[in-house]
C-alpha cells in the first residue's frame, strides 16, 4: 500500500511540475506528460520501473474518453457517419499499411513481418488525436469528423488483425488455439448481444440506482457500466475503447447523460494524463542507443509516410485546404493499439523480441513528434497570417 501511494505521489508531482512548464513554453500538455514519463521512468530517475503495469492500468483513460465521446453519439448520428467510418477508415488503413510494409521489405525483412509491422504502424493514437481535437474544439469540423471516423474504424479492425496474426506465423499444431472464424463469430455475437441486451439492462439498472438517491452509487454504476462492457469486448479480442464507445452510445438517449458525463470528467482527465506518462516511461533508451540510426530512419519514415498519405487523402475526405496540413499531422503517429498488435505478433511468433522492442520505441517516439509538429504548424500559419496582414496594410497605404 505504501509503495502504491509513493507511486501516486511521484506521478502527481511529475505532472504538476512538468506539464505546466511545457504548456507555458508552448509545447502543449501531451508532450509535457510524455516528458514527465521519461523523467520518472526506468532510464532517467528510475522512480517508477513497472512500466507494463502502469501502461495497462492507464488504458482506463482512453476507455473513459471514448465513453464520453459515445455519450454525444446517438445511433442515428452514428449511422449517418457510416461512410466516414468505413470508407475513410478503410482507405486510410489500406494505403498506410501498404506503404509502411514496403519500408520494412526495403530493410530486407520478410513480407510477413513487413505486413505485420505495416498494419501495426498504420494505426494512429486515439488518445492523442481525440485529446487534441477536444482541446481545440475541432471535433465537429471536417478534419475532426474524418479523424474520428478513421480512429473508430481502426478500433473495429481489431477483429481481422488479431485473427490474421496466427496465419502469418510459423505453422503450429496447438489444439487449444481457436480458429480465426470462431474468434470473429464470437466478437460479432458479443457486439450484437451488448447492443441489443445492453439497452434493457441499462434502463433497469438506472431506475434502481436513481431510486436509491445516493450520488456516489450513481457514479459507481456508471463506472461499472463502462468498464464492464469494455472488459466484455476485450474478452473477444476487441479493443476496450470500442466497448467503451458502445457503452456511451447506449447511454446517449438517457436523461442522465449529462450527469454521467460530469461524473466521468475528472477520472478521464487524470487517467489520460497517466497514459501519456506511461508511454513516456515505455521508451526503451537501451534499444535506442544500440540502433539509433535504424530507429531514427523508421520514425522519420513512419511520420513522413503517414503525413503524406493523409495529405493525399484529405481532399477525398472533404477536409478543407486550411485544415489539410493539420489533419495530416494529427494522424501521423503510431497508436497505442500497436502495442497490443505487437504483443499478439510476439505470441504468434511472427516477430522476435528484438524487432518488437524496436517497433515499440518507434511508436512511442512518433507520439512525441506529433505535439512538436503541431506546434510548428500553428506557428507557421500564425506567421503567414501576420505576413498577409502586413501585405494588405502596405497595399492600402
């Protein structure tokens, strides 16, 4: 218990010291959390060393964030976005995975490993992108809607991704392993069961909890609802964030929606910050020092390829010219679900531990580049706007 409290104190002090300084310098809060994680992690001050446990626990921040977004999404609105989700998401993932696979093959790796790495790195960070869009109040813009649709498709792509990985590994005769079609059927059945049965269970539970008249029990029920459905989704190899989003959609028509959103806000903010701290802690500087050139090339290639691909697709996605560069940079990083794909690839013996460590570092470092690139983008457009004003002033004079 004392060790846990000490870790909590370390996280809070690191966030309070580093994040405001990062914001004051213009780098934003996300980069501040990442730097705080690097500072207290196993490669600098070594104040916290159990990175995996912290990373798994901090995923609750992403879960609660997707739940709050789901609260704003009625079923009709979600159905209206079907072209955005499946069209934009499918095109983005196919193009980025193909280009990134070509990079891995160019490094001399087998196509199976290249395909695994390409699919893992084609995923963008839900936590980083949504946090940025919400902070800038851009969720309802064309860039925000397209970005959200892509991220939601990536969460749903968990089914074929997880089912595909054993087929790419060496042949095994494990009788306990479930065939891919069975995994897919279980996932679809779970989705249907939660979507159909969840609404009735929710109405029954809410009536009982509200009748009790105890505010903290209402908050406990909301947490149980979102975490329970997220765990159900995880049990059939779907992402927890997709389950949380579905839990929010089921609650979107309730008259208690705003009360639930208010109760979840403090948990979401703190746990999301903890997630970014955990990502900073997960950067393995040992791997970085052993293969700095390879990792640097992969990070630059990843960010450049995804930025170029998103820039190319922005016009098709109906993103305006003024938001095109912002949209491209916003989705240029690797995502947290890449860690799940890499773990599954390692278990299926598609990749080895060395390659998994390299790609993990590449994903984490690509997350660091996004706040920096967004800062550079904002300053460029600010200088350009100031220049246009000066030009107009001189012309009028």
